[in-house]
C-alpha cells in the first residue's frame, strides 16, 4: 500500500516514516511502486500540493471514495476494530447519492454497531493506492472526528471480515499502531493533535 499525505497536515516532530520529495517525482515513484507493490508492504510520501497530486493520479487510476471515523466515547477512548488481522478504524465506500458525512456515520454504525454519533471536525483526507484483481486503485478516505455517548455492546460486521471491535485508551500502544496501515496511523496522529 502507498500512502500520500500533504506535508502541511503533518505536525512538526512527527516520527512517521514519510519521504518528502518533489511532487512530480512522487507521482512517478508511486506509479512504479503500485505496479510492483508486495502485499503487506507500505510506502509513505509527503507532497506539497495534495490536491494537484491527486488530480494527476486520478487521470491514471480508478478512484474509489470512502468515509469513516475517529470515534471517541465519553471516556476519551478510541473505537478500533480488527479486520483481517490488522487494527483499523471504521470506514467504507460512499454510496451513490450519499454525502460524505452520511457515509462516515453509516459506516461506523454498520461496521461497529455504534450509534449517537456527533461530527466534531472538518474532514481529514488520506489517499492510498492498492492493487485489486490486477488493477491499480486510488482510495480517497474522508475522516471525521466523532464523539458518542453510546453505551451498548459493540458488534463487529462479520460479513466485512471484522473480527473484533473495542474501545482503546489513547495514546494507543505502539504494538497496536505497528499492526495497522500507514494511513490509519496518520489519521490517529492527526486527530490526536487537533
């Protein structure tokens, strides 16, 4: 998987393994990496103009848009889930006619069984590129910080291969973050700092 973030959105002192190089070079590198990327590998890049970079990429790849949440309960614990053995945050594809906010709330509700969600931020967008059935896909995920007073049982959406859903105290243990995707680590870092 390749993750691209705008350099201005990453806080100073962030210790992620991101590469900062010229945007046009990133475009060429990303195109090459996507063709040869190994399952489970990860590359992270910072670009100066994320919007311009994405427009260039969109002309070369199929684009899928998704929305999800960085969800905190009344104790300040983060809603996390384990999908296919990897710690993740709830998100999914935006359906036709659905707003980004509607999709984000729906996905959290469907994947984790949580309701009473209140949006507390503007969206933070991540982009990652992956291979599916031999085709290169750009996935733009729009993330929202959400809060909930939900006290019921968490219910993993098994048909989406979600094995476990739980609340975890922040900051998350490094072993949890190590077993997650680069874009998820970026979302957690971003919303933990704002």
